[in-house]
C-alpha cells in the first residue's frame, strides 16, 4: 500500500511539473499592422493638430526621448514632447504629411519594435509655405497594456547640396 501511495505521489509531482503556464501568443504580422496604424494616427494627429491623439500615442513617462532636426530639439520625457507639439500646433497650419519606405521590425516577443520611414512634410507658418522632403523618421515603440506607444523618435533632414 505504501508503494502505491508513493507511486501516486510521484505521478502527481511529475504531472504538476509538466503543466505549462499559458503562454501569450505572439503574431508579429498582426503587431506590425497595429504599428502601421499607430504611425498613421501619428500623421493624422499632426495634420489635425490633435494634442489628445498625440498624447495617446506616446508613452507617459520620463523614458520618452525625441530628437528633432535642430541641435536644441532634444526632448526628454513625455511632458516635454507634448509641450513641443502644443507649441508647434500654435504656429503650423494646413499641415500635410505623407510617408513612404516604411520599415517595421517587431521583436519576436511582440513587446518592442522599431520603425523607419521617409516623410514629405508640408505646412504653412504665418504666410509662408514650408516643404521638407525626404525627412528620415525613425523610432522605437513598446507594447504597454496591450497598446503600442512611442518611446523614442529621431527626425533628420538629408544634407542639402
């Protein structure tokens, strides 16, 4: 009888060790589609001067970093980024942005991703039309609470010859 109890206990231990914790299913293709939508929303928010949407797209902490085309354009933390957009939205009108050459890489764990794209950026400031061609826009995103948020961006302009 002792042998049967010991054998039953051993089987129970083996079976409990074999039970796997439920693993989160990761579908990089689906995540890539979500990231593309996030990047489209970023453009829409800029064109519409929608600060609420901008705020939703960025992570809300001090780890956020955005580097612009000017030397002074180094923004640390989500509050600094949001304030910069508010300032920009006061001055820019009739903004139109188009994106091309979009590359997205999703980490196999589907928790982080990076992107690069080339932007055509047009807007009116005061009475003057501005056009910026071939802006290189790169960034890093993180999935938080089931939603992709922007953690880091870098915007650079090609050298003019």
